C-alpha cells in the first residue's frame, strides 16, 4: 500500500515550469525552494488554514527524477502512481469509482437504499454524472480523452481514498496528442485520473456540498487537459486553469458558494498581476501571493455575465494552438468586445460590486452577496492604495514614496478622492516602458449610480477633468493593461490633482478622449437640435486632417462614429436607435481629441 505523506488539493497538472536546460542547471536549487514551500504550506494546513499544495506539485510533477532532490522524490512518490490497491469499484455511464469499505481508505459503508453500493459512493457518482452533463452536454466542452483500459475500463477513473486535508486532485498521465473526442485537432491533450477524499467531514457545509463543488472543479481540470496539457512555456498557466475551474463550481452547483473563500485574494491585493503564475516564482513577494490565482474566478464570472459563458469555452478551444491571452482576446473579439475594454470594465465592477441592472456594465448578479462575504473578512472594497485630499491646491502622490511600490502587469491601484471641488487628475508613469491607464469612477451617494471616465497614457501622461455634483464621490484607478508582458516587475508613477481646466466631465470607452471644451477662435463645434430624437446635426470647423467624431454613452460605450472628409461642414448622426439619455460627442483631429459636447436624446 502506498504511504500518503501529504494531502493534495484541487488538481495536479502536467507542467514544465522551466525549459529543460534550466531544469538541469537549477534543479537542486528549485528543489530546495520547492521543499521549503511544501513544508510551509503543510504547516499552514495543520494550523487550520485552507491552503493548496497543488501549485508546488505542479512544478515538480514531470521533472526528471535526477533533477529533483531525494526529499522531493520521496514526497512525489505518494502521488505519481494510481492507488490500484483499492478493492471495490462502481461503474456509471462515464466514470469508474474505486474505493474500499475497510482499512484506512474506507468510505462510510452505510447503504440505506440497499443497492449494494455505499451511499457515499452513490452521492459521488451522482455528483460527477451531473457535472459531466452540465459541462459536456449543456455547455459544450469536449470530453477528456480515454485512458484505454487503465483502471480496468475505458471510463474516467476516480479513486476515493484518504488523501488528507484537501478536496481532491487530478493527475495527468499520458500525452496522447489529439483528443479523439474532439472534432478539432489537438497536439498535446492528455489522459488523467482523479483522487477524491474518502470523507469530507469537517469541511464547510455538508459532505454532499463538498463532493459537488469538488466534482465540478476537478472534472473541469480533466477537461482542460483534453484541450492542452503540455505546459512547456507555461501556457496554459495555473492562473487560467484555476480561474475557470473555481468559476465552474458555481456554474454547476450555484449557491454553495465555497468559492467565496478566495475573494480576499483579489480584493486585498489588486496590484498583483492578475495572471500571476509559476513563471513569476522568483519575483519579490511571490510566496505571499501563491494562492492568488484561485481568486481570479471572479474574472471568469464577470466575462460570463457580461459576454456569455461561451467566451470561456472558446478561449480553451483557441488554446489548442494559441497562447492563453491571445486565445482570450480572440474569444472576446468573436463577441464584438476588445480585451482591453473588458479588463477596464472588470476593474470598475470590482470597485462598485453593483448588482442592479441600471449599471449592468459594472455589476454582478450577486454583487451584494460578494460584498457581504468580503465584509465578514472586514473587507469593504478593493484595497485603497491612497486617500487623496484636494481643497484647490495641487496634490501629488508618488507610488515609490507614498505607496507600497507594487503595480505589476495587469494590476491596479485604487484611490479615493476627498473633495467637493472639480479637479483634474493627471497620471504620469516614471521611467517609461510600461503601458498605463487612468480611470475616474464617480459614484452618486444618493442615486447609487456611477459613471466612468477613462484615458490611456499617451505622450507621457494621462489627464482627466472631473466635474462633481452634490453627493458625488470620486475614485481613481491606475492600471497596467499589459497582456503580452511576462515580467513581474512593478512600475512606478505619480498622481497629481489640480484645478480642472475643462468645464465638463470627459472620458470615453476608447480611452482617448481628453474632454477639452475650448477651441481656437477660428474653430467651432456645435450640435443641434439638442435635445434630439432621430437625427443629430453636427456643425464643425476644425483645422487639421483626419477629423473623426465618436459618440459614447455615459458608461463610455461607443454608440456612433464617423470620419469627416473636409476641415469644416455638417454631419448627421442617426440616433433613432438610441434610448433616451445623455451622451458625449467627442471630436478628434490628427488623432488627438480636441472637444467634447453633451448631447441629450429624448424619445
């Protein structure tokens, strides 16, 4: 019988964390780091904290044993072979469950329905078949490749035994290349088997609930391996694997809410790389955020609610032959959405946690439930990096002196602004080399509504003029929308608040509108009729080339645009398809925004 040295949570995935030559050169060093973290996580588990050892095992799984220390090899021996000593099995249409009714691996033998199978195994079988039907038949994912007759049948093998403190794991076994269950061609699909606990006593909720969320989560990892399991080059990463597997728990079994436990990971450290993964192992503070990827399920949830669950499936389908961020971009493009726009909207949604339909861009169906779960951990909102007081005199905040000096790729810093004055917010990156964006979120404390103003850094800075009405509060979000960057190094910047130079709020979903409402004496921009119902007339005289007009709603979504072919004239904007409301018409010349006018549509 195999001796179980340590528990294994969530899933064990085939991964090459470093190129082969790096493994040869650094194997012993990496093994020392691995063993230290292993012992640290094991101690945290003994202290009653729910931690996963899986990320560490992912690093070691398929390194050559000669490149691992004897201590690491000893630990890994407990997980690298199927527990084929289990004496009983139960077959369902898609799974074979291996178990014992005696000994240290025994399940509760109670058989109230007298079908000859322990009720515990019946519950597990029902949960896995339900998860199979949801993910394969209803959501359209591809069934994992069969392992042939390994385990005694072509069915997917689930071994139920004493695996320790955690929920379960998936062990990749053989790279088969193409998955015969898929109509497309894969090049690195893998077979796998699963380990599940022989009891879930002591876990939150009932044993059945623990079985259900684990079945949904772990089987999704098996599905992932059916698309792409050869992780040389760190793609797909542990980030994307866990972001979708934890999300899948709620898709299959909504309302159990075991995934809520991971929300603090994101809300306490939004400035950490959203796609943190093993490639960042040598980055400062990596150990502190080693569970970060489990909290990223909320990104999957946002994409699902805003653009449809099909986005996540298409991403995995695209990952057959694309890197994960390229695959996600293509999946969103198929829905008519830019990845950068979805990312910026996601950052605002996490600040507000709205769950009302009037702010659908920045809302979650269960936003109030997320907020309530966070409040139980004494978390009220996204971590505020700085609180800026503005009374009319310039205020400058430096990330390298006033903040924690951390803003990784795909990270964001949040600021609250204490003022009743109109102001200009200016973001200025230090040192160059990093792409940054500035968003201002204006929240109305009376109506509970919000609007967002946005600009990307161009020419060394980004500036937004903000007009506040009575009862409104402003927040700033500084983000790094760098989807191709692999470095975990932080970028530094300054934020300056000064007196506003424009009269109206500015901003737009494309991140380029400056909101300047003043033109040279020889230029003009007027609109009419205003209000309009069907057609809006735009009268302009703008010196320059490549004049463009863009109209957005107050949430920054583009609703109309046109290009002018002369420096002055009239353009008609058809607005009969737009609902009543206030819109922003922005004028650009030579690629730079020069004016914004408010347009009122009344039906």
